[in-house]
C-alpha cells in the first residue's frame, strides 16, 4: 500500500468551494480500530452545516468531513476480533467528532461497523448509516414504536424521513407523512398510508391521535406537532427541543424528546437485516466521485433532492 491517501479537506469554513482534494498520510489502526478502504460515503445535511461553520464537530481545522462509510477492511488494530482484512463493512463513524469518511481510507472503531449484506452494493450501504440510525433510534429506541400505532413523519421524502417511513412500516405502524405534493407518490411507494401537503394543508389541524411524531424540521413544527399527539404520545426531534416545547408537552400530557444520533452496532445489525431482506432501501438522489465533493454539497444544499447523495471512491 502507498503511505498516503486522497482526502477532501477544508482549511476554513464557508461554501462548497472550501472543499479541496489533497493528500494526507494514511493512518494506522490503534487498539480496537480498523482501517477501512472507503468505497462509498454518504453526504448528510450535518456535513454541509459543519462545512459552513462549526456546529457539532470540535476537531480543529483542517477538517475532513463524512460520517457514513461503506468499504473493505484494509488493516485491523490490536484486539479486534469482529472483523478481518478483506471484510466488506459499513457503519457510522462516532458522531460528532469521529469524522473522516470523505477519503480513500478512514479509521473506525471496530464496533461502529457491521458486515455489509451481500444483497446491497457499497453505494446503497454508504447511504444508509447516519440517516437510518437516526430514524431507528428516534422511532424504536426513543419512542418505542409498536405494531398498530400511528406515526407522523415530517419531511417524509428527505434523507431521514424516507428511511423512517420504511422502518415504521417494518414495525407495523400506520404512517402519515408530510411532504410537498410532487413527492407524495414517492413516499406512498415506500409504504406511507396518508400524505399531507405542508404547503396547502395545516398538519396540526388535519392529524389527531397519533402515538409518535418524528420531527426533522424543528422550529414552529415542534409546538404544532404536539397538538397531533394522543395523551401519552411521544414527540421526537432530531434537532433538539427547547423549554417552550417541553413545557407545552407537559401541559398536554405528552413527552417531548430531543436526540442526537450515536454509533450503534446493535442498531446497525437491525438495519443490515432489514436491508438484506429488501425492507429498507435508501433512495439514491445522485452519486459523485470523491473529487466532486463540492458539487455533491451544492446539490444537497438546494433542498430539492429526495433521498441521499453519495460519494464514490
């Protein structure tokens, strides 16, 4: 192997133009780590938010972004028993400071990764981890979504939303989604039972007695979403909750929870099983070679894509 690798790095915060391809020394795995030769890396809103300004990542500049990874194990560190050289794996690097997937190689904790199902390719596997884990941890771990319950999913055509629809259906839930009208057919094709056009209809008036709300938008969506819940229902925001939302939730007799996604091997194994069975699939909006990471960010920031953008290496 060569001792260097290509990475997409930034020396300052700003627009997509700050992303440049450069070379760095290839890292060596330490205790409990594996070195992965990256084949695909998903692009998420948190990537371009952290590119623009420091939001969650505390690592100093220069910075290599990217949390989603699918690839092949190149080296294993001392004490790693879960993976061997040559294994195809995928997963999410520890959020927020475990970044670095926009590169030819990346270090990862062994337990952040699971075996990639043979039924899906690296592009599909690279698109899933962060968004699908977010949806899984919100719906299953936080809200305890069960068969027969009703769930409202905001931005149901988005990266997290379209995977949340599939996970909710896999749990046997009745799914109501919000999205613009042109995206309704897409989301219904994923299994949604009802769709609401947020541009022409007030979801807070149209929806009642849901057990769970998954909010990927926040802002004024929070207080309005609480009114759709039955007593004892759960509102989960992936962008956090404030004192106003929590106080209103207490008044209404519902629960409001804000969450941040965590790397999670158990969750990844559940997602891998669903993907292998054809019950979970990321919609691929576009793919770009690693060198075109700036173009991938430009497209993602338009807000007009359905599904996920993936860099291929």
